[in-house]
């Protein structure tokens, strides 16, 4: 469910980008550029939501993309903490990403994904 929430947040961010692009006048960026970025977040958000729902449904294929996504989010956390100087948001995001990552690589998760417990036979 934690991974699906990340996907939903990406979808929500895409909506915010489009609304902001269409309502704020005098933006330095062109509307098509902002809508293009929003499209990227729609694709990523939809994929991540599907992976999260796959994990909830017990699909073993979803574990690897979820782990890779957590690793790809680490530079985002670094950027929030370092160059952006958004410490509170960086700490919250870092704890969320690290906690999700640790749950995905836990021994119980590994046993489930390799069907060592025999529940998927």
C-alpha cells in the first residue's frame, strides 16, 4: 500500500502541474512544457500505482520494480535535504522511502517473493 500511495502522489502532482499551468499567468515556461512534464508524472504514477496494487494483490512480479523505485527516489531525498534545503520535507520523504525499502527487502518479503513459505503453490 505504501508503494501505491507513492503512485497516487505522482498522479496528484501531475494534476497540480496542469492546474497551475492553466491558471497562473505570466509563467516563464510554456504551458506545453508543463503539460509534458505532467504527462511524465501520469505515466510514472500510473505504473507505480499498478506496482503497488500488484503488491497488495500478492503478485510477486511487483516486488522488484518497487525496490528499484525506492532506490531511484534516494537522489530525490538527497536533493531535498541538500541543495533544496527543505529539511522537513526531506526528512519525511527519507523516512518514508527508507521504511518502504526496508519492508520490501525484509526476510519475510524475500521468503514471500521466492515462495519459500509455500503459499503460492
